[in-house]
């Protein structure tokens, strides 16, 4: 009597259907939508979600690509179905990451005299340019210690009471937008690390200010306006990612570049750069 693959690895096969169904629902797709997008029959998608069919390695990669599952979680799909992970997670100082980090460093440097940072999916600052460090120094040399955490975390900088929040003059407008963006990313990217940061910061927040954005005029982008000891700064952010990453670390990197929202802010940063000898 033959033994099916499903019977030989029941725990793994029980985990994969849950992951497939969870990510399909995250993307707000029906089984038919996923079938049409991935080129897999709806019946087979249904069988995979119910555990009546076992996925091949190729099928896992095909469906996870269609659902835009982050590489870290694609490895989780493979492991759950009894396969070895495919995508490596290299440290930033790994020799094979040299080209990637060189590109990141180039982007951050080229963006000066305006601030720019490289973030991981929990919004930890992995690399920054001198203009961002200058902006942080304006808040006090101990600002990162004040907001806590093991790493320089941008969410902590914004939402901890001892961080940048008291200096933002339009907080009721930008605070809810930033918080919701982080929530969406944690959900869309399966970011347990980001969710842990949000859970830690949530008790420190005024619920009304997070969920009720002030009545402001609709504009293409919402700048955050700061007043630091009489110095007024107005900026907005643009986020870039690696579109063809095949490494977990590279896949999770976000390049956040900040641009001046008015002529006064542009002049301020250009003057600061000139005073720094550049």
C-alpha cells in the first residue's frame, strides 16, 4: 500500500494551507482572483488551501510571487511545506552585499544636503547620511537613548514622547498618517518586528490623535512641519525599495529620502552643509 506525501509530513502540510489562505486574504483576493493571476486552476488553489493537495516547491514560489509575499515569509512557506529555504539572509557586512550597500551608500550621499536613511522592515535605521544625523542632533545628542529600544528606530523617534513628536507643529495631521502607514506595512509585509514596536508604543499614544486626522486641505503629499528652538523645518518623504532583490535583507531595505517642502527649509539644509565644509 502506498503512502501519500501528505500522510508522511502532516504537521508541515497543516501549516502551509493556513499560510496560503492568510496571505491571500491579506491581499484581498478570492481563490478565483489568485487562480487567474497565477495561472493555477481555482480547483487546485482550493485543494491547496484545504490540504487535499500538496504543493510542489515550484508551486509555492509561483503563488508567493503572485501574492508579493516578502522573501523572509516565502522561506516560511517552503519550510512549512517541508522544503528547504531558498532565499538567504546575509548580514550587511557580508562581502556579497557589498554592491547593494554601495548602492545604498551612494543614494544616501547623493541626496545630501537633505536627510536620507536606509530602514529595515521594522523601521530600524541601518544606515544614514550626515544630513539625517544633523537633524537628529538638533533634537539632542541623547535623543536615541531617550526614545529607548536596542536600535535607532524611526517609529520610536516619531511616537515616543521624548522624541521628535513635541517638535512637530502639525502632529494632528501627520501623526495618524505615519501610524497607519506603519500598521499597513506590518500587515502587508507580515512584519512581526514592526508589530512589536507598535504594540510597545501604543500605550504612549493619545488614541484620538492617532485615529482622527485634523481637517486639512488635500495636498499631493503631507509635509511634517517642525519647530526646534525657533528653527522651522518643513519636509516630506519619498520611499524607494529594491525591485529585484533575491536576498531577505535586501528585500526588506527601504530607502527613505526627505525633501524640503519650502524654500526656507531648502536654504537651511544647504547652509548647514556649507558650514560643515561641503
